[in-house]
């Protein structure tokens, strides 16, 4: 059993190191361990201590969920909790999120999880999405997931003038996350979304190329131009908290601001 655990840890460690484009020498230097010991950990000849797993996870700059997974692969219990958003312990975070959403009114803002499933929506976002979806018959899953709503031709994709630009950025993000994801169910979700972008080339660098994402919607003869930003919580110690994202929509011109204020 210990041999299997060591082997699982070694494969996962090598997977994360390779994804980040790090040589054994570079990771060993960052983690302040010998290259020989790191090699033994990857090929299963040595078993890591709990502290060594955490040191390597930190050197790899892994998100908290992946740090827990690396600990589990090495035979240790998770270190970082993963609370539900409705847990009592999350009350301060819920209050902060609600404050951010209210402060952004009358413009739209939403809170999504790591899969971009909608968790919270302010009034401005409800009105914005109501305006954009009017006359369409999107599938139920597109109403619950921001990526699906953006990419599905039965949903917002049909209203996006710059759909190709947005789809290219999202496809690049999805391909990267798919490449590093180890959970089969989540990989399948990425693959289903990537199918909606199969004709979209990725950016040359393989990373998102825009500082903010412009969104140009058109309904009939009315144009709405937005820019979006993503905000995350700083230095969280909980998996769920780290994975929360606040997506905010700002009018990109005066005409769009007038339209949003009139909804």
C-alpha cells in the first residue's frame, strides 16, 4: 500500500512540475531540497514527509485544493478546510461579497465558483442578463453557468458581436485548466465546454492575452459595450474561499452606461 501511495504522489508531483515548465533542478532549488531527493520522490524511491509535501506545494504555487490533493496522494490528511458558502464560518465572507455586489449597483456583478457556476447575482446583473436573454431560449445549464451562457449558441453567444474574441480567450483558459486537472468528472466538464470552442484557435502564448475582457452585445439595433473584471479574495486559508470569483461588468462608453441605468 505504501508503495502505491508513493507512486501516486510521485506521478502527481511530476505532473504539476511539468505543467509549470519547471525542471527538477529548478523546483529543487525553489524548494531548497536536493535534485537527487526530488528525483527519488518523483520515481517513488522515496516517501515524502508531510512537511516536504507542503514545501513542494508552496514552491509549485499550487492552489489550496491541489495542495490537499497532493497531501492525500502522499497518504496525509488535508490541511486546508473546504467550507460551504452557507456555513456559519463563512458569514464574514458572505457579508463582504454582498457588500461588493451592492456597491457595484446599478451595474452587474456576480459571484461564481471555480467552475463558473453562479452563486450570487446582484440586481444589476439580473437586469443585464434579462435584457440580453430576452427573446432567446437558452438551455437550463446556460442559466446556471457563466461559461456555458457565454459560449452556447442558444444563449449569449448569439448576441455577442465579438464572440470569436471572447471564445478565444475562454478556450485558452479552458485548455490550460483541462491540462492540469486530474479529476475525471471535471475534465469531462471542460471537454464539453471546449467542444463549443472547437473552431476557435488558442492564443499563441497559451495564456490569456487581454488585461480585461471586452464584451460587445447587440440586441436588434441596440448595442451594449462592457468590460469585465475578475476579483478574488486575498490570501484565503479555505479552499472554497480561494476559488470564489467576483465578475464585475462596467459600461465601456456613455451610451452603454445610459442603457444600463435605464434597465
